[in-house]
C-alpha cells in the first residue's frame, strides 16, 4: 500500500495540485461595471494586488523506509504532523502571494502560513473549505466578487492577517467570519454582499487599526459577531444597510480614531444609533448620524 501510494504521489506530485489558473490581467474593479456595480460611495482605492505566479509545491513525502506510517503517505509517523491524513504531512510556509482560484492549495499541509496576500477573486466557488489549513497571512485578504460563494467557513482557522481585509460583492455570501482573529492591522471592509444577514463570526476581534466599513449589505440585520470590538483606529462607516436593526453588539466599542458615520440604515431605530454613539468614549474626528446625514 505504501509503495502504491508513493507511486501515486510520484505520478501526481503536489505541483499539479498547487498550480492555479491565474486570471488574465486583473481589471480595475472599481472602474469596471462588469466586475462591480456602480457605487458612488465606493472608497477611492481598493489596492487589489496584481496577479502573481502560482506558489511553489510542497516538499514531496520522504521514504519511510520501514518506519511506522499509519496513513501510508510515505512520511513516517514521527515526522508526520497528521499521521491519520494521507494528504497532510507538514506545517508549511508559502513565501508567495496566493490566488485561490483552484482547489488543492492545502494538499500536503497540516497548517499553512502565507507570506503574501490571499486573494479569492471572481471565482465560481461555493465555499473555501479546501483552504482550512491556512493559519496566517502576512498580507491582505481579499474575498471579492465571488457570486456563488455561500460561506467562508474554510478560513475559520486563520489566526493572523497582516494586511487589509475586503469582503465585497459576494452576492450569495450568507455569513462572514474570522473567529480566531483578534487584531487587524489594516482596514476591514464588508460591503455590497447582498445575501449577508449577520456578521456572525468575528468573536475575538478586539481592534481594527484601520477603517471599519460596513456598507450596502442589503440583508444585514445584526452585527452580533462583533462582541469584542473595542477600538477602531480609522473611520467607522456604517451606511446603507437597509435591514440592519440591531447594533447592540458594538456597545463595547470605546474608541474611534477617525470619523463616525452611521447613515441610511433605514430599519435602525434612532435610539439604537444614539446608544451606540453614547457608548463610545473617544471619537477622533466627526460624528455623523441622525439629522446630520441629510
Ligand atoms: Ca504518514
């Protein structure tokens, strides 16, 4: 069995799995009506990274040479980070940007750190379950314009993100969650996801050092997944979410470095907005809500 599996791996090395079909030149998303609906509130720049070469493959399994190997993947039990999973044997580091257009990125890895960005853009994915090995991303995370994507549960193991996070224009996305992330050094934008009904899974997020923008999510009703958020370094923009009626999860927010803008959330009672405003000790910039929105 071991010999057979080694032969199988030799015939199908991880290189094949890791190659991604890189899209052609990345369009300017904000200037393209095909990629993104027109939106006058859209921020001036997205900094979507350019396409890059695909990542390198993982190290091929070594010969166990008669040692115990419960999953018969060719890596001895003592060296195998998961000796019950024949598709995972090492904790890896990819020193490249990654565009997850194809499945198979996690083949060979128990855990994976990406030294670069992770971009999931304009795919026909319905999930990202195949990315469950990823634990850290030194650059930004972009989940953008994936019209069939239903959830991002496959990224629930991500603990650290060194750059900005954009979750935008995913028409079918029903939940957004990064439950292990405690601190975002960049901004967090959750915008224009028309099926999203709750920000259910940012349970440990305490700080967004950049701007937090939650905008134009047609079915977003609650922000219950942000119970730990205490500090926003930049602006906090909460606008154009017509179904939003409950922001009580944010009453622990004590500090905003920039401007607070809470406008055009037509289902959100004035008392809710006032309570949110009064819960914030420090606002570095202006505060706009209620009559000031008009
Ligand atoms: Ca093994």
